[in-house]
C-alpha cells in the first residue's frame, strides 16, 4: 500500500530519530490500549510500497493491501466498547 493510503486510514507518522537530520519514520494506528498497528520503517519501504503489521505479535501478522487493512480497522474499531461515565 502507499504512504497516501496510510494517511487515508488515519495512521499517525512517528519519527524514529530526529537527531542529525535523520528522518526515518513509520506509521502507527492505535485501535485500543494493547492493540495497535505499525508500518514498516521508511528505510524498509521497497518500490514505494508499505506494509503494516499488528504490533508485537509472534508470528507477525502483515497486511499489504489497502482494502484488507481498511476492513480490519473498520471491524475492530466498530467493536470497541465505549464507556460512558
């Protein structure tokens, strides 16, 4: 998927190290506490194509297609229980 598609899905851009002019970054999307999605770093992008993984899983769960990732995000965010105080 492209960087533009990550923006469309609502991912936040995070810089790994802003020191000495290094602009390595990745994208992050938190669905709920303990459940997040993270992209590869900008250094690992090949042919302008990004991938996204479910954060901190073994084995890795990886998405490369915009439509599949959009469906997953829609499904998970619609199931989040919102507490009313």
